[in-house]
């Protein structure tokens, strides 16, 4: 007679739950601090070395990795958005496409980084067409950002799902942060970095490399001031010294206007507007002045802008005082505006306010 094997007794695993009670104000401060650090370093503030926010860097790297470059046919933006979101940036398609379109806009970027086919928005505030209709690729300039990236020039980190790698920073063969600037709002930190002329910045960097003891004053001999993509005139530049010496300051800008006249009439023609201005909003403000007859002599306001640039025409009576009218419309519209610079970027893994010499050294 066979013996029955004794049944194994299963031990019940007892899990003890420990609840630690802490004051809400301490918990909120700690958790909010962690959240704000994440937003500052991983979303809203650019890196001082390549001048890119994480979403911008991931877009450029993904397009390079997909072979979507200037010497090949364009690909649908939907393809790029999907690749970026699936591999590197799982934060929704809207933020990715908005960043992609912005890097192609001539009125937003001093030197656009993306070749774009289709409607990429407008200076009037219009949204880009849906990404299923538009196409894009890296242009020749952005190709300089990723050149030699496969030659172990930068550190590579694991992606969010630990399945592949992405660059910590791009090699950047040109000083992108200085020439294109940046804008961003994080938790308790904001940045507003003005764009500059590429030739001036490169000359300043060469001087800095050649003469190790060069100063901010030496840099100012090359970098004369911001170079905004929409043009305009800095008519109060006292704040430039503060911007370049401390990283913070304010300058006043106004539109570029010329006076044209013939036998029967004269007109004010505006061909450049202050940076970050909305042209349609300016036209609405000018239209109100015309309708309400706030200043004598304005006959008509019309928009003659086209693909070649901005052209706002203000028709005047022959006997109108152009100086008085020009000063009035500048003071009552966004044709005159201030620009508040706050040069904050990620340097040494934390946000810092940088002067012009710090920016060049970081690059």
C-alpha cells in the first residue's frame, strides 16, 4: 500500500502596511520642488551648450536618425511627430508639432532649423496646418548641430522606456543659443534670450578662444546688440549693457517706417515690426485709430504684406503732419514695444543667469 505524500503547507505572506503621517506643508514643498526641478531641466529651459530644449533636441535627433535631412526628400510631419513621441518624448503630439513648426518660422527664429512644406502658421497668429498635410526635414544649418554625433562626441542617455539611447546634448558646430535665442516659462523660472547675428557671434568666439583673458567689453566690440528676425529698431539701448553684463535688462524697440509721397498724397510704409509682435493685432489697433479719427490726416490703413515680407501702408492726406502722426501711432499701438531679456539656461545641471561671456564659455 502506497504512502500518501504529506501536503505542503503554504505559508501565508503577511504584508504590513506602514503609513507615515507628515505635515502637508512639508510634503507639498518637497514634491513641488521635485516637480519644478523636472520642468526646469527637462522641458522649458534650454541647455547652455546647444541652446535647445529637450523637445527640440529630440526632434532634431529623431529626424537625423530617420534620415530626414536636407539632402533627401521631405517626410510628412506626422511621421516625425510619431517617431519623436514613440521613441523619445511621450508628452503628446501637440507640443512636439508646435515645437517642430516653430523651428521653421522665419518670424520666430533668426536662423530657422527646419525646412517646411505647407502652412507653418503666420506672423498674424494663425496656427500651422494639421501635421498630416505638412512635410519637413532638417535644413543645412541644423545638420551642423548633429554632425559627428555618431563619433562618440557627446554622452548618450537611456530613453524614457530604456529601449534605446538619446544624446544628452548635441555636438553643435555653431552657437545656437546665442544666434537663435530662446523663450520659456518653467515653475518659478523664466527665460528670454535674444537672438544675435551669426557672423558677429562667431567673431566674438574666435576672439575668446584666441585671447583667454578677454572681457565682456571685448565681446561687446563684436556683438553690438540683438538681431531680431522681424527687424525693427532699438531706439533706447541703454539696457544693452545690463543685458550683456548681468544677463538681465530691457530695451525699447519700434517698427521701421519710411515716408513715401506723390503729387496728391503721402503715406507711411512699415516694413519691420518689433520682435514677437502680432501683425493682425497691430492692424486692428491702426484700424481703430482710423475709424475713430484719433489723429487728423489718416485716410486709410491697409496690409500689403506678401511672401516677400511685411508692408503695412497708412495713407495720409497731402497736408498731414507725418511726424505727429508717426509718433501718435507708435505710442498707441504695438509698433513700439519693450523687450525684457532674462538670460537663463541650464549650465552644470542647474538653471543659471548668464552674461555674454558665460554664454560663450558654456558653448
